[in-house]
């Protein structure tokens, strides 16, 4: 990550404090992050932002992801931190794919509904479902209409 972009990232203490606040949301569902998990998530966030070419001024996306996913029947305490990192990476990837045509909250809601619904916790399938859903919505199409053009000779 460039020195310039590092200026815009919250410091590790601020990010760890935000993730610690997330524990208050997720603990009632049996999901908590250890200090080691928080360090790993901090690194994954930096890597994801760098790969996506994005800047983020706070840790609000982690908070929103935790709020949306902590009660999912497809998360386990053992895999919680890794899945949270994967969800963050997918979020930034989808933000780049959709441009700014979809708000952060709309994207997270679509991810959460698909994760707990059709994807049943499968991260690869989740990315495909959400991207198709967002494209369909942006075009004002039903799911059947989205795929009709692909079937015509």
C-alpha cells in the first residue's frame, strides 16, 4: 500500500476499538473476535482496499457487516473472523463491479439476504448471486428477464 493511501486509513488502535465494539453486537450470537483476529482483519482490510484501489476513512463497513451477518445460521464461531474478512473483500470487489450505483447499505443488505438465502453461506456463489441481483435491479429487470438475452440464438 502506498504511503499516501496509508494516511487515510484509521490507525490500528482505532480499527481494533471499532472491532472490539463489534464484539458487543456479535457476542450474543456466539461470535467474538480475539486480538489476533483483529490483527488479521486489519491486514485483510488493508490488502482488500489496496487490491480494490479504494480508500476508507473509518471502519464502518466492518461494523455494518458484523451487524448484518453475526446472526447468520451459516456462520460458526470457529470460522467467524475468516468469513468476516472474506465478506469485506467481496464487499469491495462488488463495490468496484457496481460502481457507485448501489449504496453501501443496499449492497450489504443484498449480500446478507443472498448469503442466508440462495447461497446458504457459500462465498463464491454469494458473489455471483449478488452481482446478478444488483445488475438486474439497476436495469429494472426480473430475474428471468436478466437471463433471457443469453438464451436467444
